[in-house]
């Protein structure tokens, strides 16, 4: 072995020893890093994007409907009974919407699906109906109803408390029946509606008349905003007010129609 070969071999041995020491040092810190990685996997940090950016205007307004113990059959009787004005006049309401074959309609806060059969029929085989709901139990009921009644044009969509979760520019008309007062985050929800409605499309709000001294105590407590305030909020979201739609038989409710410019 020459002197140069001996030096080279010694240098390689030193380098190899250094690499071995570095590997041992890294392996000693690996468990701590791994534990942190596992902890992040098990307990991920909250995603700020999933939290509403605005404060609730009526905390707890949807508590009953979000409960896993919600009695759906009770609400089928309540929402679809003839004693409810909206249910009794549903044919007149649908007629006032002036739907046509091929349209895409979003039923926001679809609940038990009162309007779905009529909407499915109105838009025809080339149309689409989105049944948007945030209540897990109502969502389950809507999916069952869609299958049971063969509502081929209906698609059930799980919304959020601050978003309707519909694709941009995918809707010709959004219908919000006795649900606007359940918008806990109206600014964010209206912004999502604005995005989902096509330019020139419509937003129709049907809700309770709230007139102090005239409306029932239940309405005055449960419904946070009257017709004029609702109109102001929707116009502030970018919608253009078109008209109040008269519907024969409606005394407790009003119907406002807006356009997405």
C-alpha cells in the first residue's frame, strides 16, 4: 500500500465515522418529532376558513334542527299540514315563481321538501333542483324522499350555516321559504347565494310579516327582521330589488323578488 492510498483510506474512514455520528444524532431526535407529527394528525389545528367570519345575528336559532334527536315526522306534520299558510298555498306560490322547463332552481332551507315535487315537475327532465339544507336529519329525510318519490331532477346538497355550498353561477332562481330568519350569518350566506346565482338570475324570499303591534308574539320573538330590513340586507349584498309578488291566500307571509345584476 502506498502512502497516498493509506491517507485516502484514512480519510474515507473519518468521513464514514462522521456520517455514522450524524445518523445517530438524527435518530435520537426522531421520536420527539414523530410524536409531534402524530399529535398534529390526531388533533389538527382548527381551520379558520371553516369558521364564519361574521358574528351570529341570532345565536342558537338553528339548535333544534341541528340536533341528532330531531323528530322529522313531527316537522313533516307541522311544515306540510294544511293549517300552515305556506303549505295550503303552495300551488299558488309555485305559480308565482314562473318557473319554466330547463331551469335550475335552488330550494334553500328545503326542510322536509314541501316544494320539491312541484319544482321537479316544473323544471322538467332538462332542469335541476338543488335541495339545500344544513340539518343532518332533514338531509337524510330529503334523500329518502327523493328516492321514494322518484324526483329525478332533485339533488340534495348539504349546506353550511354561513354558505349554501353551490357552484358559482349554477342557479337560475333561488327560493328561500320561511328560512331567511334562520340565516344565522346572513352576510356570508347572501354572499354565497350571490355567487351561486347566474347574472340575471333571481332570488325570491318568502318570510313572515313582522309588524310590532300586529304580528303574533311568536313572530316578534322568533323572526329577527321585518320586510324592509330584509330588503335592505339583500340589496346591501348586491341584489337589485324587483318587486313584491302578490300571492292570493298569503296573509302572514310576504314574497319579495330580487335580481342578481
